[in-house]
């Protein structure tokens, strides 16, 4: 599943090419996605519009158009965007194709169809964007992701630290891979109850989060050239994970075997020595 770094690399890969381009044509497949703008809405607002810029919020890409409307894309589990010559044959699972005024086409391909295509018309975009933002937590690479705000968010909550990092209403955009890696780097067991985490420990989570997400974005930067090709996309960055999918292998810090368990339904990896079990662990849901 694309996580925040993949979405950010997609944004950075498209930024040199899309702003200033006019959309001249829209093709929408008739397959439903997780959430959808209707085809009439897309064909009413997109042709003729000029893409002003592309922003990212959590794992959503916001294509801001010159009339104030916003096209919102979420890549879901398997979605990818590519920019190709308009005469390139369309692929199976191409669900949205935007023909541009320079003979190229932006294509959204999503085999599993958990992605989303939304369109916020200019007269409603401001309210819709505010309502959307109100449902999302802190941006882990933004200024609000601080030890103080994590301490405040964890007060009166009884959940483990991994569940908190993955709750998009609290922290937006950290998925399973990076939650595992961040907690290893911060030396916190995934089930550590958030109510007992000190400010100094949250400071380690913030520092680890920024460092790991930025490293992943940097690693992805080298794949941008592929992504712009006919079939390529950023895919997964070949990061050297510390714990993710390394069960049974020696910890890169201490040599002890990495353990795999399940927390809130998701595969969870940790080093039992570097991330000691909290005094009163929450129950892992297996
Ligand atoms: Zn270790």
C-alpha cells in the first residue's frame, strides 16, 4: 500500500510537469472506486481547467485548478499515477485519464480499486477542504507534529503507541511499515500505553518519524525517472528496514531475534531487547 513517502514522491515527480498545463479531455472508466466523483461532475469541471499546483495532505493528493476547484486523489492499496504520451495504449485498470494540452496524459491506474477520486467544485471547495482537514490529525512532516501535541493527544486515551501513530485522526499518513520502523528507532515497544509515555520519549518518536519519512522520500527520489515512463511508478522504496518483515533475523543493533506479532490486526515487528515490553502491556489482539 502506498504510504506517505510514496505519495509525496508521486507529488514531487509530477510537480515539474503539471502546473500550468490545461486539461483538455477526461476519460473515466465505469468501474467504481472506494469513493468516487460522478462522471458528469468530472466532465463538467475538468476540461478547460488549468492545473495550478499539487498539494499533499496525509495520503491524499490535491490538484488545485485555476478556477478554485480541487481534484482529490487517494491511491488506496494499489493506485499509481503515471504521465505518458496520449497515444500510449491504455492499460487495464486505468480508471481516470486526463488528456493535457501538451499531448501527454495523466493516468490513474488502480487494480484493487480502493483508491478515491473526488472533485470539489470551486463554489464548495473551501468548505469541503475544511471539513476534510478537520478529520485528519497532525501531519508527521508538518510543524504540528511535536512532543507537546503528541503528549496532549495521548492524555486520557488508553491505547498502545503503535495504534496511536496509525490513527489518522491523530497522526495522518503513517501506515504500518513506517509505524514499525519509527517505534524501533524510538526504542518503544509497540504496545506501550500512550498514557505512560514521557515528553522525552515522544521527542524520540518525533525525531525518528521525521528522519525515517524523509529518508524514504529521498530514496524514492531516485525512482522518479522510472515513474514518469510508460509503465513505471515509484512502487516501494528499497529501504533497508530495521524490523519490518525481519522476524527471526538478528536486530541490527543488538543481535537479538526480531519478533512478529499482531497489533490491532496489523503485522507488528519489534526487537524485544531494544524495545522492552512495557510494565503492564495492553493485550495484543491476535
Ligand atoms: Zn535490538
